[in-house]
C-alpha cells in the first residue's frame, strides 16, 4: 500500500474563508449584498471552526443561512464543518448548494470532489477536480488528489504531472514526491524513483517502516541508492 492510497482521505486542508481578506473576492457576491447579521454569524462560525468546535460552527453557519439563504460561503463552511465531523452526506449537500449558488466556486468544487472521492464516486470527483483546476486553483492538494485518481487508473504520466504541480505549489508536500517515486519504481525507472524518493525525505518524509514495507519499491529495494536513502531516513 502506498501513501497515495493510505492517506488520501486525510489530505484536504481546512480553511475558513470568512476570516480572510479574499473572502468576498471575485468568486462571491459583495459583502454589502448580505445582511450584516448573517456576516456576523459567519465570522463567529469561522472562529468556532478555528477552535475545532464544529458543532458550534454548524449552528452559527445555519443561523447565517437562515438570514441569507444565498450565502454561498456559509454553505461551504458548514459543509467543511460537517466534513471534519465525518458527516459526509450533510457535507455533500452543503457543497452542492454552494456550487448551485456559484458554479465557479473552486473551494466548494474541491471540497465536493474530496467527498465524492471518499465515497468512491471517482468519475464525479475527477470532474470536480478538473473544473477547479481549469478555473485556476492554486491548491496543491487538489492536484495531488487528481493525481491519485489518475495513477490509480495507471495513466502514470498524467498522474506524475499533477504531483509535480502539487510540489510546485507546496515544495514541502512530501507525499507528492513520494508518489512520484512510487510511479517511477513501478515503471522500473530506478534512477527517477530514487531521485524523487530522496526529495520526499528532504521535504519531510519520516515514515521509515512504511517505506521499508511498501511493495511499490520492490524493483529498487536492493539497489545501493535505495539503501543510502534508507540510512538517511533512519537519521531523521
């Protein structure tokens, strides 16, 4: 089992965009289009999310939605709260509503894609990731998640391209480097497999036992290069 299949469901970043300067950017309606009380509840909901109090956050986002039924960001953030509580059907419903209100809402597309991928609805998840990327997302995890889907389908060149994009956006994204190494090892390209495995270690990979047991590296396990990387990993 590789990192791509074991940890994919733990890789969606949590952001509460009500508290960010860009919250009312081009993807959303202007702030004066919403009732000030709805905005206040939304901000309080984000504060609760930042404290990992998701039940409180959901109640606050629900209050915001009751006042402003077209408040796309409130649906998104409530969906994100449900996702963190592993209430995936409710998360999916809120992501759907956010996208219904704003079809170009990349964060909601990425969130819905994650839930669909979790539910093994791979074709639908890929559609959402594709659209988010076409819209210009700069989220490394979205490229990573799409790369996982593509590599599972064994179209490795495209999968590697997405992992490389993820590392471009986040140079410390060691899981992306690791999965590139896995792909090259499976393709019996020892040189590139070793290059990217070492990059993964340099970027923060520390799971020695996982690497030692990963069957994806059976093709390179006995090489001097692999042994040197293992020694480097042992020193962490």
